[in-house]
């Protein structure tokens, strides 16, 4: 019997990974339907019947369709039996604080990280136009976001956001965003995350709490890093050879 829940995702997408990991950790039976972003399958008429916005992730649960990763995480944590309370607490005060982090995420950490990665790695490797100015501005937003996470939500020896002893959907969503930095060169990633010991410890805490699914779902990101590095290296080599002939 096929699972009722279908998750439309591309593991190169940070919010897609958060949904898949959440389902795996909570033993939610689902069918993963790959929507290849690099092949622009998210813009196909077939997928737009699932999500008119043409973005992943999206889910179909029977006759119910939903997009936007944070909305999906809330739905899964609320509807499916057996999901522990710490993911999306019933206590309204704790839940409201998590909601504030999730709302902040879209226009801060995600805007900084995603725009920076797009203009420094993904666009050049795919032969798409990139903007050094956009990358510079995104880097500022990213640095500011990392500092704010540490100063506001990882105070003291906090293991997870808000000092909670166990992780929430906010922890998973934000850490998957930060993991997008893995497509950078090691030196560039370390330049960004090196000064943030609390962030690095927090990422490891989330990995451990969701093991072995976290690492398995992120394998594709490491492959993207290898491929893009090879392609950019090849293009740089061609440019150097051309320049040497001038």
C-alpha cells in the first residue's frame, strides 16, 4: 500500500531537507517525489498543479495540498500521531516564541545565506548571471543573522534555540539553512562560521538529535560542492590558459 503523504522535494533545497528529515525522524510514512530544480522541473505545468508558486517543498496528504516549508512543518507536527511535543510545543508561550524565530528566518538568515550562495557558487557553476554586489549585501545580512542567533536564542550553554533541552521545527529549519554553506569551499565556509562557536555546536547538536537521517539527507549537498568546485576549477583553468596567450 502506497503512503498517503507525498513530499515533493529536491534535496539541494534547504527547506526540502528539513521536511524529509522531520518525516524520517518521526517515522512518518511518506513517498519522496524528486522535483529537480536544476532541470527546472519545479516550473513544469505538472508540478504547478501541486504548487502554483513553482517552489519546493510541497506536500499532498490525500486530497490536501500544502506548500511553504514552515507551514508544512507545523502541519506535520500537529496532524501526525506520535510526534513529540518538543517539535512544536502545545504551550502557547513557547510556541509563539518559536513562531517569531520562523518568521524572522525568511527575511534574515534565509535571505542572507541563500542569496550569498546563489551569487557566489550556484549561479556561476550553472552558467547563470551573478551579482557581486548582491553577494556582498547578502554576506552582511548573513553575518548579522549569525550574530543575532547567538546573542538572542543561543545564550549561555543553550543546546537548542531558546535554551530548550530538545530541538524544535525552528532548530531543524534554521540549521538546514546554515548547512547550505557546505557548498562553499572549506576556507570560505570556515571564514563565515569559524567565529561562531555556539552556532557550530548547535549544528552538531541538531545533527546528533536527528542521526542518522541528517547526514544521509545532506549527502547530495556535499556532491553538489564537489561538482561545482570541479566545474569552477575547470573554467578558471581555461581562463588562465587564455590569459597566458594574450
